[in-house]
């Protein structure tokens, strides 16, 4: 019996997000690698320089930042699948340099190129997922990005814990964890081209027959005459026609067109705000933070391993329920919870640091970190990729997501560089930054972010043109029925983007027809 089209689409999105396993693994593995004694010996005396120590961590996200620059051009020219493949190839080169590193220079260059590849893959995976997804499962498909990232971090934490416990003092303690990171990239390179290409990209290139076939393969068991496929194709064509009327897509329209700039600003702020929750400070420097609370390095890696399990549970909750809860509510609740966890953590670090004999307070501190990680993984992390990937039109999506992703890499680099210096100078007070930002993030989302759940991608232009800047109390703060879009497409009651002016013209001329009639006429 053939699998359900939605399951097939979900599996395509799952495979495309293998790059996120790589991203998560690299984020998780570095904390264990930095703690290995032999790694410090191989890196030489330069390892004792706090700035270079921070650079080992942060140069990866600096590479991610530079990796997203060619994405807009390569993805629009070669397609989504080949660009993901290209990113995986660059990542393998960087990962190999890290695994065989003989000194600090090898490590820094390897980290940069690995980040460059991850920057490409992490930007393209949610974009590809958004463009192939059925409207009713788009949220859970795009949030696979964070779930797979969690799987990568989970694997990294247990691998580094096992190598630290069983191979301590040897080169294998850190070279094996770094070598394992190459594995997910191999099937991604080998099999990504067997997945269907984005039908929206194919249509944008004028390859409408291929786009229809891709839609049918994704949503109708290959039946190109399916009502949903035909109506979705009309919707895509209408969006492309409107786009051609405007002219060729350019970078300037992201800033000159008010609704585009609004979306760009919201996506950029959202991506930047994610790092201001404190997630990267904990991911990269958990060993340093937890050691100040009186725990040894091996125990800290165990705590991180448990933390990775909690993250996976949270991410699974998001994947399962995000299309029911919407986007706004989880972002608001998650940011408030993360802010409160840092409030408690600040108090515990200030009142009962590791030098004070109070095991109960120290373990409560660990629990607050786990609480933070659950809410971040269930509410914030997954949606920080999902929301920007779905709010742009096809003509601007690759360029806009490249820019919004840059906010994540810039803020990530900033946190990675500043954190060891900040903890060295102001200690627990640094935690207050994240305690405050969690609450301001929640307030900003509540005030300015329209709800996108249940809407077709082709509706996003109208959503951001029609909705007010201040969202609370309006219809745009509420999630739509996630199955409504499918019913409209199957019944022919949807209104493609470029028909609004035509409807108005025909009504003024006295030939009153509703939009559904016009759609069926165009189909015939």
C-alpha cells in the first residue's frame, strides 16, 4: 500500500534536514573537545589565550555567516537540492581538517569551512521544507530543522561523554567525536537529488510541467489531475504572474517595499533574539558555567547529555503540536519561561556559587538549565527557523532568508566571543542579560508578529500588507484552521494573489463574478 502523500512529504523534509544533525552535532561536540587535555596539548600554548579559545568556538558561526551569502544566488540559479549538496561537500572538507588537525591553524580553518557549509544547509533546509509542504503540516515539517539539530546535539553529548570517560588523555578522546560529524553529510550528498525539487522554484523558472509533476508526487501519489494539485498550481502561477508584473526580484525591494521590509525586520529580529535567550552561552561554555557551580568536567558532560534528551523531548512536542498551537503563543510562552529560568539561575550563582557548600542549590541550578532547555527546544528554537521561512513570497524567499539567517550567525558569533570574557569579568551578572532579554523577546512577539498558521505561502503578501503593525486584539493574532487552505484549494474557493485587481475591474464593468468563477474559467 502506498504511503500517504503527507507522510512522503514529511519524509522528504526529514531527509533534507540531515544538515541540521550536522549543525547540532558540531554545536554540541565542541564543549567536550575543548575540555580534552590532549586537545589542549596539540593546540599548543596559544590555547591559553582566552580570545583564541573563544575564536575556536565562534569561527564556526562566522563561517556560517559567510556561507549564507552565496545562498540567495546559488539557490535561485541551481535549485534548492543542488545547493544543499554543495553545502554538504564544503562541510566535509572542513570536518576533515578538524579531525586531522595538527595545530591551532588547522582547527580554525576547519571550523570556518565547516561553518560555511552548515550556513548553506541550515538556510536552505527550512526554505526547501516550506516550499514542498502541505499547508496543514508546514509548521511541523519546518520545525524538523530544530528537532534534527537536537538529535545532532544528543549524539554529540553522549559521544563526548563516552570518549571522555573511556579514552581520557588520548588523541582519540577528541578526534573520534570530530570524525563522526562527517557521517550525516555522506548520505545527504549521495541521495538529495532523488528528492523532488521545489515546485515553486521550478515554476519560477518557467518549468510548469515539472512543477506540476513535483506537486503531484508530493501531494497526490503522482496524479497530475488531482484538484488540489491543479488549484495549488494556479495559485503558484498567479503569484509568479504578479511577480513578473513587478519586475525581476532585487535586493532593494526587500527594503523599499513596506511589507517586505516589515517581514525582513521581523525575521531578522526573531533570529537575533534567539541567541539573546542565552542558548549559545550554555551550549558552548557549559563546562565553564557548571564548573563554577562546583561540578567536575566529566559530571558536566553527563549533565549535558541529559540536557540533550530533554531538548529532544521538547523539540518532539513542537513538531507534534506546532500546527495546532500556532506560532505566536509558543514563542511568547517559551521566551517568558527562558527569562524566568535565568532569573532563578542568576540568584543561585550569586548566592550559592561553587565555593559555597550547598549541593541542593547547585543541583537546582542544573535543573533550571534543563527547564530552560525544554522551553527553548519546544517553543523558540524550532519556530525561529519556521517563521522566517514561511513569511516571504517565492521571488524574495531565498534572498530574505539569507539575510535573516545572518542575524543568527552574527549574534551567535557575538555571544561565543563575549561569553568567556564576560564570565571572567562580571560572573553571575552576565546571566541577567539573558533574564531580561527573554521577557523583552516575549513582549515584542506579542506586539508585532502576525499569526501565520493555516495560511498558504501565496497568502503571505496579503497578510503583511493588510495586518496592522500592532497585532494584539486583531484577527491577525489568531491562528487559522490549518485544514482551511486545503479545503479552499480543493473546492476552488481560494483567491490567487493576482486576481484581486481583476475581480474589482469586472465588478466595476457590471459583470459581477466571484473569484472562484474566475479561477475555474482560467483552469478551463
